[in-house]
């Protein structure tokens, strides 16, 4: 019997396809953002606000994932940007082949920013590279402020945490200072924004963050490890 | 959960490796799974055992090494294991340290029965 060293990524095929997607996005100067959260944290609401106020002259498109229904695509279509629903039929995360197929079906043409709304799940989406420039985690104040500690894989791999539903802070026990501290303990370099998709508070800062990130992609800034 | 999809991807790699080595049999595989990879090693092993049943890989030995979460300090270059989310550099106290390992999901080796 002999031992053979192999050194292969476990998700070799997914990572190969994701690598191809990433190269394509970079070549076309597209900033691709992979939005991850638990169910109901407000990914679709954040996208509604984003599309409603998307800067004039900029083009965007959305791939939105769910296990079943095209409800999210229906919510996002009225804003006039290309939207394509990906239904996984049971799978708890998006993978790179689904994004590749979704992108072909989207037929978005020249865009500046592609949003990928992952399946509502704080665990599994973290493991699958979709070719994005970065992962973004949405955390809402109706959840626990210790979510970063409980689901470290997602927070470790995300470049930004968007704390949503801040208009509800007076009614819940969520301690926003502690949430920020917990996010930093899991990922010291993570950016943090606070928004309310109900009142629109913080959305300008979120759009500003995207614009800055888009600049970085266009200047050829190295992709972060996350 | 996603461990089944990951196990299935590992099996694809095993099949490809087996095809490269006709007349031999893969008896075991070594995996390295990082502490913050989001993959549960026990669950992954269970899924692999389920998938290999009644295939060419039936009875496959699975050895999983878990990799600790390690950070590097950008100020003093020190590398250290992070335990209980203590991310500050033990050398100089810098807080914004960076993950260098602990998120890996790798197949590290195969044990092959020579034909």
C-alpha cells in the first residue's frame, strides 16, 4: 500500500466554475456581491431599497435564489433592472453551476454591479464560492447579537455585515454595540453598516460602500481572501 | 445540509483519481477541514460513508484532520492559533489580525493498494 499526496480542494469542480465566473466578471469590470443571511433578515428588502435608489447611469442586475417560488423576483422586477429567479428545488445554498446557468438566462448585457441573493441560510452558502468579488452578510436586529459567534464561517468570509431593521431597536433586546464587537471578534477586518430598509436610514451609506467597492474593482485592486 | 453535496464532490474527485490508476484500489483518503470552514467533520464522514456503500469505494477509510484557526498580525508578523475568538495578537495586542488558515476544505492524500 502506498500513500499518494493529492492536495485538492474538496469543492474542486465548484471552485473551477467559480474561478471562470470571477475571471469573466473582472474582465467586464463587474462588481459581483453575494448576499447571505438567515431567512427573513431582509436581503430582498435591502435589494428593493438598493434598486429603488440605484445611482442614475449605473446598471445592475439580480440573481435571486430560493428553494421554491419566484416571489422575490416578482418583488424586484418592478424596478426595471434584469432579475432572474434561481429555484434550487430543495438545495440549501447556491453553487457556482447554478449561478452560471442563471447568468446565461439573465442575459443582462453590460452591467456595473451584479447582486446574487443567496438562499436564506447562515451556514451552507459560506462554503460555496460563486465567483463573487465579496460576500456580504445581512444580520437583523430581531435575531441574536451573538449570531457572528454562532455562525463564524459566514462572518469570516464576508467583507461587510449590514445590520438591518435598526428602526426596531427600541423594541428588541439586540445590543448593537455587542453585535459589532462580536462581528469584529470573528473577523477583525470586517466592515459594518447599519440600515433600516423600512425607513431608508443608512441606505445612502450602503450605496456609497458599493460605489467604493466598484472603484476598487475597476482599479484592479487585489481580490481579498474572503 | 451541505455536507452531502461536499461529500459527493469528494467522491467525484476519488473516481477521477481511481480512473488515473487502473488496477489499483483506493483504500483510504485524508481530508483537512478547517475549524471555521463551516463543515462538520462528523457529518461529512457520515455522508461519505453513505455515498460509498455498494460502490467501488465501499469500506473506504476516512481520516479527517481538523485545522485550527490561525491568524497573522499585520504589525509584528506573529502567527497564532485563535481560541475562543481571542483574535488580538498575543505579541503586540493588535486587534485587526488576519485569518491565514482554518477555513480549508482539502483532500490531502489517498492510500492506494498497489495492483
